[in-house]
C-alpha cells in the first residue's frame, strides 16, 4: 500500500479547465495524480475498458504514468460527462471484484439532491460541488487512510482463510489416500482369504 504522502488519485473530467484545477489541487495536497478526460479512459487506465472501446482510441493519460503500473488509491470523477457519466463509472468500479474497494468521489456543478443521494447510495464516498476547493480535497485523506486501515485489518483474515483452505485441501487429499489404502487392503484381504481357502480345500 502507498504511504500517506504517495496516495495516487485518478481524476476524471471532460472539462480541461476543471481537470487542470483538480489536478493542481491534488498535487498541492501531495497526491500523485493521473488525469483523464472520460470514463472510458478511466476504465482503460484501470484495465476494465471493454474490448471494443479499447480498440477505438489509444490511451490518453497524463505523462509519466502507464496503465496498470501504479496502484490507484482513490478516484474522483465529474458527474456530467458525455458517453459515460460519473455515476456510470461509479457503478462499473463497484461491480468489479478487484476494484470495488477503491473509494470514489463524485463532483458536479449542479446541486441536485436526488443526484447526490443516488451517487452516495451507489457507493460514492463523497459528493463535491464545483468549483472544488482545497478544503474539499483535504476531505479525501480520511477516506484513503480508512481504506488503508481496512486493508491492514483484512490481511490477517486473508491469511487465515488461505491457511484454512490449504488445511481443507490437505484433509481432502489425506481422506482420498486413506480411502484408496482401505480399498487396496480390502482387495489384498479378499485375495488372501481366497488363497487360504484354496490351500485348506486342497490340503484336506
């Protein structure tokens, strides 16, 4: 997991002005930033873009950042974007087994309660009204630290589940070997019985 000063944020906004603003605010707050201009580009960077979308356009991300080489710790996305909205992107992230735990924050210039509730109920950590302020960006770190803490707590659980699975597999193998051994013993027992029975019969 990235250290506190190296959290990596994926910023998604189709507006160049807003994208540059959020990128500057994040960097001012000591975040590493990758900025893309659409939900499909975000999916491409995360490795979730559908095959037909992937073949349409080459990746367009900030310089010096390559897809799948850097862990994304948080995603902040505009709500109103052509093609794929921020809510659509949120749904795809939460439907992914490998990325569903990444915190997602939605931004919008429109204060629409139903939209805000929809995003929060869909799994968004927070909803910022534009223009985003430095005070808003400061709210991101608690989400990141909480996820980091959850990840640290989950490690022992994963190790326990892994060890339990190995123990179950070994037990199953031992039972199969025991069953095979019993079957072989039964066969040899029957052969030994027939051999002894024939010896007694011919001997008598």
